[in-house]
């Protein structure tokens, strides 16, 4: 009977030792957590956050007492939904943007704001609508760098308090009404037509000025006019598809006039000799 009682007591002791070992093993393994390289750990003990941020690797917690919250520190690409607004010059537009941000202080991101991603999205939407109302249409289309800086300034102040750093903010797309697109197209077409007319008028002015200079030179050098005439004849004759009527040069007429006109003395004798012959 005593042997049976001793055996039972030993069995109970072994069971208790096994349970104690299991509890100890559960305590040790249950308090082990792994923090990834792209994360940081914030530990809450009895509901209060500890000041030390857990770095990547293994970290030990007290089971049933500590709670670990992991915060991703990678850059987050957050597209801002299309926001409709009216610019300062009363044009209705729809603007899309994108925000690049990351968590700079995991402690503030876990404590100061409940959901930093959702809060950043709503803040970016309201800031974008504010920028649309302050800017003109030309600034939205051509001067976006200044708008990016203003939008980032609006986002920086509250997000720094949340432990979030803004890397970049960019306006992605600006959509205009169809009537405004047609008006801008007409304006661009009129501007191109104006430039074409100015260029044509400038070419005609320069051509007329060159012709005036050439005529002045030819007037001072009569031989140049003859050379130009002969050059024109050569250019027309090269095509062989037209008939060319050559004007008789005035200089050649004067040459023949000088050599065919009789002297005054001979002209006086000819009428006297003709009656004698008769």
C-alpha cells in the first residue's frame, strides 16, 4: 500500500514538473518576437508605451504584459484621388496628385495619430483643394514647381507632429472641361497664325530691302543690268519649254545710230546731185 502511494506521488510530481517546464517554455517562447529590417517595434507595457524603440531582429517581451506594435518605415506612395475645384481665374478643373512619405519617428506615429496613412490621405486632399483655389490655370499647367513647394509646406507642419516625413509631393494630372480645351486650342491656333503672318511680313520686308539695294547698285553700274539680263536669259533657256522675246538693247540702237547717220556735209550734197542725174 505504501509502495502504491509512493508511486502515485512520484507520478503526480513528474506531471507537475512537466507542466512547470511547459509553462516556462511558453513564457520564454511566447515573449520572443521578430522585427523585420523595414520595421521598428513600439512596446506597450500595461498600456503605457516604453521609450525604447525595438530595432530589427529578435526582441523579448513579457507574455500577457507587453504588446508589440510594428511600424513600417519604408517610403509609402499615396495617390490622392481626383479633386475638383475652381481656380482663382474661375476655371473648373480636376487635379490628381501623389504624395511620397515615410515614418521618421515610430514613437509619434504610433501615439500621436490613430491611422497615419488615412490621416495623411485626408490632409493631402484638403491641402490640394486649397492650392487649386489659390492658383490660376496657367500656374497649374506650367508653373507646377512652385505649387509643389506650397503643397508640401501645407503638409509638413501637421505631419511633422505625427512623426512623418514628406519626401515629395507632385501634381500628376490636370483635367479641363471640353469647352476650355476648345478655347485654348483656338487661342493657340490664332497665336500660330499671328506668328506666321509676322514671319511672312518680315521676309517680304527684307526681300524688298535687298531689291532696293540691288537696284541702287545697278543704277550706278549700267553694265550690271546687262549682266543680270543675260543671266536671266540663261536661266530661262535652260528649261527649253518656253519662248523668249528679247528686247533690243538701247545701247545697241545708239551704236547703230552713230554709225549709220551721215555727216552734215554729205547730207547737204546728196539733194543737189540727184537733179543733175535726171
